[in-house]
C-alpha cells in the first residue's frame, strides 16, 4: 500500500525527515511511504487549490485510470482547466498518468501541518 504525506515544513526539517525515513527503510527493508513538503503555506496552497483537492478526492474513489476529458465531465469543469491542474499534480507526484489515463497511486494521502504561535 503506497502512502503520500504532504507537509508544511522548512527545508532543514524536511531533509532530516527524509534522512530518518531512508535510514529506517535501509534498516528494516520496509516501505516508508512517500512525501512532498513545502516551506510556506503560500507554496502549499499554490499547488493544492480547492479545485485540485476536489480532483484528488474524486480520483481517490476510482479503481481504474480515467481520461482527462472524462475527469472534466465528472467534475463538471472545463477540459483545459482540468488538463492544467493535472499537469501541476503530475509534476508534484500526487497523480500518475499512463496510456489509459490518470490515477492516484496512493491508498492514503496524509497531510501534516503545524502552525505555531510566535514566541
């Protein structure tokens, strides 16, 4: 089962988490999941807009790949806008595309955000 964790963290912490995960995978030989992190809320929300979250949620309900045209029809959106959103999510590694269509390869997508009060 593949999992994706989307986090909001600084680059130093992201590197430490990646290192710890790699070490754990090496020691145990077990899959540790995949991760994508963003340094600022602005970066994160530039990628994960409301429309893209809706797309992700819909794709998570499917068992088989779907074409961009079919995805646009199901989401009641313009094909060109769906295509643009698919390109962004492909570049971020959230979705995958093959000859048949678009699919999310993850059984689970976890989000991890902490907002701390400035001392």
